[in-house]
């Protein structure tokens, strides 16, 4: 709510619920983007088309079914479905073609850092949104450092400007 008011004003406050739902799609979008780029890098984009076309057909059917009944909430959930479907489909496809080691330690540390940030933000609901964004980012960054999710060398590389 506060972010929507900050960015769009009071007239967009009705977008709060669909935006919360669409935030879930970010996970699927991340995975589908990552594995979509891997498909291109290993010259398997033609094979990936099956995943994208399947998602498009299923999502279109879902929109036709759920949009009349549930409006923008139905559309938001279909977008979540689409992104997660593509992400999982590409993950499975690439996993069958290439044996990529999953960085379990990094994932666990990133999830712990995200949980710490979410917990901190849950206590900051009554403070101005810009301050809560800065504090949430600070908590996340500190936990990334404390859990060593990012090595010092990687951090130096990120922070170097040359």
C-alpha cells in the first residue's frame, strides 16, 4: 500500500492486492530468465520454444476461464502460473541437457538473509516506506555478509568502479 501510494498516488491503491500476487511471479521470472539465457548459451532455444508455447496456450486458456470470474485477481494468478510454469519447464529441460551443480549453500544463505529482512520489515510497518526500504536493504546486506553468501572477493569486485 505505501509503495503504491508513493509511486502512483491514492488512485492506484486498488492495485495493492494484484501487486502482492504478482510479486510471487518474480521468483518464476528469475528462474525462467536464468534458464532461458542458459538455453540460448547452449544453442537450445528452439527446444525451449515448446515450454514457452505450452505456457502461452495454458495461460491463455486460464485467462479465458478466470478473467471473467475473478477479474484482475484471476489475471494476476494466471501471470504467476505462467512465470512459474516457464521457470520450472526450463529448469527441467536444461537440467536434462546439462548437469549444473546447484549452489545449495548459497541458496540456503540467501534464503536466510531474505527471511531476516522479511522479519525486520514485519516490525517496520508503521514507519515511512523509504526508511523501511533502506533498513530492509541494510538488514539483507548485513546478513549476506554475516552468512558469507557473497565472498569478500566478489564483494570487492561488485564495489570496484573500474
